[in-house]
C-alpha cells in the first residue's frame, strides 16, 4: 500500500511539474515596449522608455486568471530622446542608476474582469523603494500562423507616483508632475 501511495505522489508531482513547464511564456523583445509619460511645467508631456527590459509570464489557466508576471528594466537604458535629460534622470537627482540600476515589478494578483480586461497588482521596486501598484491590462491570446505556437499579447497601463519612490524628490509638482503614466505592451510565446 505504501508503495502505491509513493508512486501516486511521484506521478502527481511529475504531472504538476510538467503542467507548470508547459505554461511558461517567453517575451518576444522585437514586439514589446515599455514607456512612460510625465508632465513638464504643468503644460507639456514628455515621453520616455526603457530600451533594455525583460518580462516572464506563467499561467496554468487558459483565461490567465492565475497568471504571474515578472518584469525587470535596466535604468541605464532610459531614453527620452535627449542625452542631457537622460543623463540627469540617471543621476542621484532622480533614479540614481549607479546605486539602483534595476527597476522590477512582480505581480501578486491578477483579477479577471469582463472579456479580455484584467487588473494586475504587484510590487514595484525602483530607487530602492518597493510599493504595491496596480495596472489595468488587456490580455489576448491566439496561435502564431508561422510558428504554430501559442502567443499572448499583454498591454498594461497605470499611474505611479514618483515621490513615493523618492524619485526627483527636490522637483516640485509644478516642475514635474507627481503622477507618471506607465504603459507597456508585450508579446509572449509559449515555451
């Protein structure tokens, strides 16, 4: 009897391991982007992006209601199409990239809404500070006609308060908006 129980437990473990491995997705960097918008002097919007980033998606359910997302960005890859401004953003006045070179987001909860709409809640860490943030998301899936692999598109948007992360602490809200709009779009292929 013990032998059967041990074999059943081993089989269940192997099945759960296989299921997890089958539901891991890799980001297609050529079809993904992450950016932000901040308002300058309360009148004009400045757009920026991170050029070096990665994300991982795992889910055991086809509706992605149990999905987990792990995202990292290299702060040194920040790009606003202005070298002087980019250098200032990397300085201790803002991101302090020499000390805090990586920005991360790790989801804790994915709430499914109507249709393909979701809310992704998790911990964002930047400038050495971790805060819980929430993003609206649209998740779509299908089959790539060329590779025949399952592909998933994830589009996120939300607002992050820069001051809560200690970014640009000496810059008043009239100079740079406290709220920064964050947006990202990523395509994932099932492994």
